[in-house]
């Protein structure tokens, strides 16, 4: 039998599929070009100073915002940009689960593990309260709290689709968080002689306050190998909080997404409340922890997740309206700054607790 597609219905179906895919390609290609530029800039940073002070994820959103300021993408580009900002981001978050193992978290000891988890929860509550007291919207307050308390840009990017956050909210929270993240990396080592911190204490402090894992390395490498190892471990505990926090927010904040069934009644059930990519995140983490995933697969999965995240941030930047950010910039700056100061204070308390133990 012939495998040719000659039925009118089959031809129309194929044409319709192609017709839907082609509009996506323009926007995806644009996001890919911005991503390539961001990754190249980060590579130049690494070659000059040994590590990136500004990561590709931040550079991508800044480049995207700059392009959007000079030129507003037309209809041809919008579908692909929207696809990159949402669907590609969800895939990236799911793939992050392959980088984590429950054994590495458990090896840190229950005391440190429990302390970090408790401080993250406390920081979430206080950061959200600070943001709301300054008059920021609920969605933006949630983004700031999660970005400050868990893992900066990655947490913001993961929580955004769960609460139905706007592009402007995501861009605002990421932009100001990114600026303070760089300041923390540069200024945190100054506390070592000032507070007479040991390598272990400084590692805990860096792991609790620095936003991104690469930035933890940048902040701790000058302090020694022990600081780097401890800081990375504490940071991974914070990252592990991302899945449970997003899952809880997905269940508790369904009204923010407007998830209503026909007729106005809310849908029930775990899989309707928790997004698919959070379930996939936990599954991949479980596979990794049980050694059901080959070690050789972890690196390409991690790299793929990183590239997709940068592409989604490029897409977010391309949709940013700087006039909106300008109107809320002062309050966002205050909220992020005060939240970071609170996180620094409670982290120092944890450091002193470890020293006394």
C-alpha cells in the first residue's frame, strides 16, 4: 500500500499542523538568538574573570527588554515568544528535577536540613508580608518572596506560571533580584573578617543568602574549599524547597490563575491543582535518587534545562513594558531589599547557632 498522503482530509490536517507550527518558529528563533547572545556574553565573563558575575539568565532578560524598548514585535513574532515564555519554561522546570538527589540532602544531617527548611518558610512569610505592606499586588509579592527565599530567578520563573503572573511582574521581580544578587556576591566576602566567620560558617551564610548556585560558587571559592562545599549543599537544600513550595502555592492560590470549570465551579483533584511540570520535577528527582537514571544523562539534561530557562527569560524580556516597571520600581526595590536584609539577619542567626552547637 502507498504511504502517500492524498486524502483531502489528511492534506488539510497536515496543512493545519504546519500552519500552526510556522508562526511559532519566528518568535522561538528570536528568543534563540537572544539566548545565544546571552550565553556568549557569559562565556566572555568566565574567560576574563573565571566566573560570571551576571548570568546568562539575567543577561537574556535585559537584552530582551532592550530589544522590546527599541522595537515592539509584531503579530508574526508573538506566538513563538509566548510559547517560549510558558511552555519552554515549564519543560525547563521539570528537567531541573534530574539534577537533585534526596541522598545529598539527607547527608547534610537533620539539624542543618531542618534549620534551612524552617528559615526558608519563615523568609517566605516575612518577604510576602513586607511586599504586601508596601502595597504590591499579591502575585508580585509571591514572586518576590519565592525569589528571595529559595533560588532567585529560577524560583520566580517556576512560580510565575502557577499563579498566572504577568510578564511585567516577572520581569520586575527578576530585574531587581538580579541586581541585588550581584551585590551580595561582591559584598558577602567582606563579612568574613568583619564577623570572624569560619569556612563552614561562611559557607552556610553564602548558601542561605546568595540566589543562584553559580553565584554561590563565585561567593565561596575565594573563602576556601570547605566554604564552597558547605555553601553548595545549603543552596541545594533551598533549591529542593522549590518543588514543595510551588506545589503548595499551586493548590492554595488556584484563584489567582482563575482555574474554574464550566459553570464557575472550581475543579478538584491533585493533577488539576498541581501543574504537570511539578509532578515531572519530583519524578525525575526520584529517578535520579534511585539511580534509575544513568549518570551520563544528567549533564545534558541539566544543560538543556539551563538553555530552555534562558530562552524563556529572553521571551519574558521581549514582552516587558518598561513604563509598567517604572511605575512600581521603587516599591519593588524596597521590598526586595528589605526581604534580603531579613534573610541575611536570620542566616547569621543560623550561623551562630551552628557555631554554638
